[in-house]
C-alpha cells in the first residue's frame, strides 16, 4: 500500500518546531532521577530482532508531530524504521476475559529533540518521549477499541519524568478502516484513532483530547473478528497530496464523473486544475489570474470554469477600477486555456453558478455602495443591476465611520472567500462575514453593546427589489459578529458561526421554498462521542439530505440529521486538518456516495526547507454489503519489500495500448499522422478518447483532440532524422496513457521523388534503399542495417525505427500501468 508521510531530518525545521513546542513554558533541565532508565535508549527486551516475514503494524505515532520532532531517534527491541512509518512486529493474539480481541505488538521507539548538546543525551532534552509494546484491543461485535502502549516521557511543563507504564492512548472504530484476509492473516488498513485525555497528556498536553494519531495499519493471525458487514459507516479510501500550496481560499467543484475542479491561490501563484477520481491532478496545473478571495464558479452542464482576476489599484486606498472575468473549458484532459470574456466595474467579490437557471452570478462592489450584480445567461448574454448597500440593508447611517460596508464582500482582498450560492428558484444567497448594528441591552465586555452579525442576503436580481436580508436567521446572529460557513444544496441551508454563550461554533439549519426561508433547527452544538465540534472546517449536504460537517481541531467528520441533529454517522479524519477552517474554504463536498475532505499537508519534495502547507484530499466511502472488505489490501511485514502492493485496477490505460505507425515526412511540408490504433490482449475496445500534448511540442506539433491525428512541419535540419511526439491519451474511465507519434523525415534531395508517398528511394518512408529515409534494418543509433559503430550490445542495434518505437511505447505503457511505486520514464523528443 502507498504510505502517507515521509520522515524528514531536523535541519530547516527549527522555527516551526519552536512555534509548536514553546507555546507554554519549557523546563530546560529535567529531573535526572529517571534519566538513567534505559527504555528507548538501549534494548530492554529479550528478543531484539524478528524475521523479515513477521506480520507487523505500521504506525508513525503522529505524522505532523514526527515532522516537527525530526522522526524517531532510536528504534529498538525489534521495531524498525521504515521508509515512512515505524514498523512494529506482531507477537501474539489473545482473547480478554470480557471477550475482546487483544493484538500484541513489540518494539520501542524514542523521540528526542531540543537538546542542550548535539549528542541528544537523555536528561538534557526538552522532548524525550518513548513508546513501547503497542497493543490493539477491540470488541469483535462493534469494532470499537482502544490503542495502548507503554510510555516513558519527561513532561515539558513540570520537567518531571513520567512512566514507564501502559497508557490507553487512543480510541478507534474499525468501521472507519478497511480489511482483507490472506491465508491465516488478517490486515486492517487506514484505521483512524483519537487521543484520550491520558494520550494527550503523554504528549505533554501539546495535543488535545480527540486529536488524531497516525492511521493504524496492522496485520495479525486469525480471523478479523469484526467485518463491518451490515454496519455501514464511512472510511478513508483515498488520501492524496496535491502539491498545491494551501494559503488563500480553496474552491472545490464536483463533476458528474467523480472528478472535481480545484481552484486555489497563494501569494506566488494561483492554480486551477482537474482532479481525477483518485484525487490526482489531470493535465496541467494551470496558472491563472485570480483574486485572492477566489471568486470562481463552475457550470457542470457546459463544463466551464469562471473566475475573476485582480486589477491592482493605483494606491492602497484607491478603488479598483475594473476586474477581468475569465472562462476556461474543462475536459477529461484538464483545465483549458482561460479566455477573457469581460471586464466589470470595481472589484469582483463573489461568484456563483445557479443550476436552476444555468446562470452565472457575479457581485462587484466599490468601497461605499455602488454594489452591482451581473448575470451571465447560458447563451452568454449579460445583464447588470444595482444592489442596495449594506447601510441600506442593515439600517446603518451612511456617515457611520465605524461601519465598513462589507455586505457583499470586502473592498480589499484578504484571502477569505465570500460565497454566492444559487437557490432553486433562480435567486441567490450572498454570505460575507462583517459586524453590523448594536443590540440594545447587551454588553460586549468593553462597556458597549454587542454587534449583530451579518445575516445572509437574499439576492433577487430579476425583482423590483434586488436584495433583502434573510431576517429569519436574525436569532442566529443576535450576539455574534461572525459568519464562519454556509452550505446550500437545493432548498436546504446550513449556517455555522461563533456564539457568545457556547464553546466555539454552533449550527442552524433552514429550508427555502417559494421565496420563504424557514428555520428547521435553531442554532445548536454538534456533539460526537460527548465532544462538541467547535471548530468547523466545512459543511455540505449528502444526496439523501443529511448534513456533513468536518471539524479541524478534532479531525472528525459528522453526518447529522438536519432536523433532529442526531448524529447518523461519524469518522475520524487525517491528522492534517489543523488550519483548514480558515478562509471559508470548500472544506468538504459530497457527491455520488463519496465524501471528499480538504486537509493541509507538509511538503514531501523538500521537507527540510519547505515549510509551506499543501492541499491534501481525502475520500471517504460507505461500506458495501461486504462490510469493510477491500481486496486491494495486502499484509504488512517487517521487511517492506515483502509487502504486496494494492491490486492494480483494470482500466483502459492498463488494458489498451495506443500505437501510431511511423509517418513519412518531408522538410518544409506539413505532415499528418494516421489515427492511432489500439491493441488489447483482452479485446478491450476504447470508448471516447481525448488526445492532448503535454510539455515539448517539436516543430509546433498539434493534435486533433478527437481523432489523435498529429500534424507538424519538419525543417531542413530534420532531414534524415526521426521526430517523436509524445501524445497524452485520456480514456473515458479517466485513466491516462502515453503514445509516440513518430515522423521519419526524408531528404528533399533524394532521387527526385520527394513527395513522401512511398514510391521513390529517398522519400523518407523507409521503403527505399536507405539513401534518404529510414530503410528496413536501420536504427536510431547507426542509421543503417549494419551493426552500430559503437558496438551497442543487445537487441536495440537490430531494431528498425518501427520496432524501436514499438518497444519504447510498450515499455512506457508497462511502466505506467504495471510497475508499482510510481516509477516514471522521461521520453525526450526533438
């Protein structure tokens, strides 16, 4: 199985570590009495090595914590440091007196950091944390269990040593993982867990109760005990690192085929990219002109992305004169080249798509009033109407110097999304966070009254009155000045924000029908396993109408009944959820039985120097009638090389091979290849195929996206050479392959027949005598049927151009579809 995190070294992470570990006072010199305990420093077990084929658990403690601390300093008593995880040997299975399954693993890992000397001597480090002999215990009837380990640590607050002793570190629920059996072995993978109070204390309370540990992957002997059959529940099936920086607001737009369009920005680059069902980018990560508040919208019917750029004002306090608006077509091959379609007055603050009418809505505003709404109809026709100002809507005097009219969005970009959401009658809901009018008889704690929050605005651009307040939501904003998130699907609405007398955020739900908003459930806490979800990162509605919420602090996903607020289901998310609640990101979307959650992951390319946070995407899917069985899971062993990879899915790219015949060409004349043909050992036939060129395009080559015909014009310098054009082939199922369209360029001065039709001996098609083209038996290395003058060994010197290219194409296809581990082959073209 693909691992999720890579260990980094200590160099380059000091600043981040200091932020994470110095939030409260640190004791520099811990008490020395327990500094002599050998656990975590040298072997303390009788058995210190286990055979390579021993079943094992892969557990990296907590990924972000290990990134900051620099990974494990020692792995002892049989544990090993793997490529991405610490590997713990399985030593036995028991049944407890109350009938629970107890799985015992061995080994010890110690993490030391922030020490007085480079040698990291025990007793001279502010962080000295040891985990040993982890155990997994669970109820075979419910799948709920406890993860425990022997812990020895110096408390960063008191400086006192604690342990060694066994602690119940975290709770887990197997219904949130997946399993498979192989012979007498059972393997569970991607099982999330949440810290107990004791577990959080083991980390010197740097972490909180409910925070996630690294996902648990473990293999043991015997049957699973719990299978999840009939129990339902969502679990993580995909987790990917996109390589796109998470800084400003992120928008996620689902497509009908299970892919999605991701739009994001940071201070260096703004990106729009197509993300496949496997959460991997498809095609180019296109750099776009985008306002940092991410005003963007997607038309899923026409597959068109709309977005607004940013026109820098003359001075900081000067207004924006106008804003460029773009559109880009999205195909199965990726996001196309943006096209400027209009410039709108002032600054565009929000944008949305209304599925009821097929219209795109755009709000653009000046600093004080002059707010406008532009509608783009399906045919491209645009209409613009004026909107009432925030002062008019909220009854605030125009000359109130303390009121910044942010009713429809802020006048200066701040990286936080303002939302414009379509309603089922063709009207719109506009949401932006800003304080409005004082509430008489209240106290803000500073001698003045509290301010009401900005309730959503109902925008009706085709009505006589173009915007009104959603007054039905006033109770949710009576003592709060925040708008932290909103979700709309059809006529269902959910809003969450902070509240004065509650711990953190609360949620209220509404319906909209025939122009009327109705509160369904007043503002309330959402409680999962006794813990309030107080830092919500995203919300959406499922196909069947339930409300999905994610919490950044607790790494928790909750599915609730929007009427009763009963928790229908819950799941633990990755340990990378911190910070995703900012900027009103599209933190979660639900479509087609899948839930996709945004998180923030550390760099995997340059972890020692790159402290950016990157967008990660998790996919959760509900168990089928077979329960949590996943045939792609294979056992984990002490030696990683013995682990089988996941079963390769049968896709078009795996089962089909696109092949271009060699095309004769003449310098100075346009040449076009035939359409490619497809071979398959299983007689598989491709459906609709899309062709594109990525990277270098020799001789300004172009490809017909529907037929695959490649066209280019060779130059005189190409005479006697072969030009290879790498073509990207995207199949209906979303899988991607590569093919090479080869052009054999003849010599225009051949035997007088230079038309490239194959009738002469110098026409460049390989059928003549070898004086101008690529005749039979010639090679790319020697240029003739003779052996290569450099005496190249093996088969290649005896391949003609067709055979060589066929070999290369076959090799590329094999490496891309069969070889595990992400091996890539770079093909160089002239």
